[in-house]
């Protein structure tokens, strides 16, 4: 899990969702806004109930994504010259993909597929934010 200072609080998530500026890359949607007065990125991930009804499975997916962010050191490195608040959701296309994946595969297969899709989506987000 990410340290508390690197996670978004509920107030920030509501603000980002209200702004309605969503970038969708693959199975994930990203709500972003430039971070003010802080020298680190903050992230939050929401996995819909439609992906799986059991919280254990949804939390497993969230932990996988957070571990990827930690391994890539995405919280400390700016996108271009700016830091961002990023709220990640599973897109409608991704809901069915993840639902089928979680229902049929074992944990290692899920991890490989999810991290492959996540790395593609996150690299596209990085390229987009670097251009800004």
C-alpha cells in the first residue's frame, strides 16, 4: 500500500470526479489535476463492485496497482515538471475484462494480465502528462 500522504482523501476524489476531465486508456480511466504546493504525486484507485462482488478480490486488484506505482516510484517522480493528483477508475470496457479475468483465473494469471494492462495504460498517461 502507498503511504497515507501519497493517497488521495475523499474530498479530493469528489473534486476530481466532479471536474469530469477523464482520460481513458485501455481498461482504466484517469481523473487528473495539477498538484499545488506539494512536491509529490497522490493516487487513489477505485475498483467497481461490478468487477467482483467480494471485497477481497477488489482489494487484491487495488493492491496490485498500488504495488506497481511503488515499484515505479511514481509518487516521487513528477510528470514533466509538475506533480498531479490522480484518481484511477476501471472503465466500462475494463469492467467486463476484469470481471471475466477474476472469475476464471488463478491469482498469478490475474496479476500478470492486470499488470500488463495497467503498465500500458499508465505509460500512455505518462506520455500524455509529459506533453502538457
